[in-house]
C-alpha cells in the first residue's frame, strides 16, 4: 500500500469504551476508533481493544479472524 501509516491515537481507556469501525482505512488496514476515549486501532497492533465490559467487540474479533485467515493464505 502506498498510504503512509500515521501514529495511532492511544488514550487510557475509560469506563465508556465503545469500539466501532470508522469506515476509514489506514495503511491498508481497517481503522477502528473508541467513542469513549478516542483511541484508535488497526489489526496489526499487538494489543486488542476491549469495550467497557472487558469484551472484545464483534467487529474487532471479525477483523482479527480475517487477519489470521490472511496469514494462513486462505
Ligand atoms: Zn477507549
């Protein structure tokens, strides 16, 4: 990809964390953002976001699964 990746915004997550896709693509990866604290995430990050309940959001889990499938060449 020719799109240069910029640093992600990473904030200490709050009790209101609520992750969703932004519809934007960063460096060829789907960009997710937290409505609660403004943090951002893409699938190549080593960490995985959780919402205020401590659960990995469905959209994030789907992106993780899709990324794992890509690594396995499927
Ligand atoms: Zn957050």
